[in-house]
């Protein structure tokens, strides 16, 4: 049996009867600081001590931690609960197990993990003693690890893997590349393997894939696409219609990413309700008077709305684009376009076969559109109910409101003029 396994077994057996097993915390915030220097990479981690559940914490007096008896247990706990779950990679290759360099218990008032320099100095401070009179639920476990690396100029990526520490884990990560600006990340749960300082090709690849699967996983976006397809069922005109949808949502997605979208709390709920309404509108239009001539105009107009919806899904993920924000946004939109074309390649043959062998095209269009309208109507009413929970107030007519408002009005006038010119009779 490996030495680490023996230590883990001893740890579990020794304290199995000391007290009941710790419950999984409802929430935990983890802080990680990473800096490669020469042939070593330093990783400093702070986790709530209560999230370490294999250790039955020795206590003294009325329930205070006995820090002297706890100290020998911490190295195994830090290795088993933290280091063994972290996946750090250099140029795609997973780094070997790190060396644990330092450990300490810290108070909630300690702010040393605001920067890696402060955190380093913090590990040299005198440790807490039993006279501190602290509870396990009140303190943090701080651990310092060292990895051997080939070069500090390598491409590093991490999958923290610490979502097991609590029901909801928020990770705040700072990466210090050599000679570059600090990269700051904050995410919930498991973000997957994320480059710490991505190049533009890494950002492009990640966001193309994300856009592709986002459109295929999004039921409301797929239903809107189905509404566009049902009356036409020809790839050539549909490709242009879907492209108009992509161009439109690219405009609002990019504008939102650069801070030009409204920041009101009710705005996301408003957009989600409009997305459902767009499906209802297109489905009714299919039933009443489907027109391929106007379809690209509808696709473009509603695409502006759906773009804001995409931006809400990307808010947390865009931090993984590094300094390549525009590349990531364009790549995401490319992925969405590829996903839409893939969906078209499935929808069109299926509808052609359905309308050829099962039902007359016009009747089939009415039936399918009615079913889509029914589903979207329920979404719309539910989202409208959620929207009604917000309190609305008139905006302050100051420069902070008027400047972006005028930009959106000017953009709307330009788009309206282009649409009017394009659609007028030749």
C-alpha cells in the first residue's frame, strides 16, 4: 500500500469515533493564487476548514479548536482534499503531484490572499495558538504548493476540481504570468479545463465549441429556428435567413459584452420574455400568412433580442477569453452559426419527409406552428410573471443614461434605414 494511502487510513481510523461526520457546507469560497517562476510554479490555496470533512477536528473547552492537536492532521487533509483534485497542465501535459510547502489556519479577518505577495508573507507570520479560541466554522485552511515545470513561459491550464468541498463552491483565482498583467477569474462549480493565459487560438477554439453546443442545447433558440424553417424548407433561402439572425445577435452580443446593454436587474427577465414572444409571433405568422420575403427581416429583428439572451449565458465564461474578448465573441457567433446550420441539415429533410408522406404541407405547417406557439405561450406567460416581480422606476435623465441611449437610437435608425431600403419594391 502506498505511504499516502496508509496515512489516509490512519487519519480516518484515529478520529472516526471522536465526533460525527461533518455535513457538506451549503456554500464555500475558495481562493487560488498561481505564479510560475523559472522551473517552479507556486500555487497558494485558501479553503474554509469546515469544507475538509475527513478530519474530525479536536476541540478543547466549550468547543474551540485545539490547534496543537489539529496541526499534524492538516498535511494529509490538504493533500487528499485539495492537491489530489487539482488538475494543472503545462502545454497540455498534467503536472506531477506538487510538494506541500506550508500550511496554516487563518482568521476570517485576514485579507492576505488579495495578492500573492501578501499571501507569501502571511505564511511566514506566527501561527495561531489555542488562545485564539476559534471554531472550525470560523477559520480557513491555507496551503502552499510547489510544482516542478519546464518553463514559466509555457501555456498553463487548470481544472480546480474543488466543487466537492460544498454544495455551491465559488472559486476566485488570480494568475500571475511572467511579465504580464494579472489574470483574474471567478466562477461557480467546475469550469472544466481552462487556460490561465489563453492565446487567441485557444480562445477561438473554446468559444466556437461553446457557441455550437449552446444553440443545440437551447430549446427556445431551436424552437425559433424551427419556426423559420417550417414554411420554407429550402436550404438556400434558409441559409440567408439564419445568417441574418446570426448577424443581428452578433451586434447585441458584442454590444452587451462591451457594456452597452442596460444594467437594470429586470432586463434579463424582460429579454427572456421577449424571446418566448418571438417564437409565438413567428408561429402565428406561419399560420396566418407565411412570407419568405419578410422572413429575414423578422429573423434580424428578433436576432437582436436573442443576442442579449446569448450575452447572459456568456457573462461568466467570457473571463476565460483572456485578452482576446472580440475573438471570443466572434468565435462564439461562428459556433452558433455552425450549430444553426447543423440544425437546418436535420430539420429540412425531416420536414420534407413529413410533408411528403404524412401530411399536406399547408396543414402540416399549421399543426406544427400551433404546437410551437402553445409551448412558447406557456414560457412567455411564466417569464412575464417573473418579470412582474421586479420594481420598475423611471431612469435618471443624466449623461450616464443619455449617452448609451443615443447610441442605441442612432444604431436603430441606421438598421431601420437599411431594412427599408432592402425590402422596398424594386
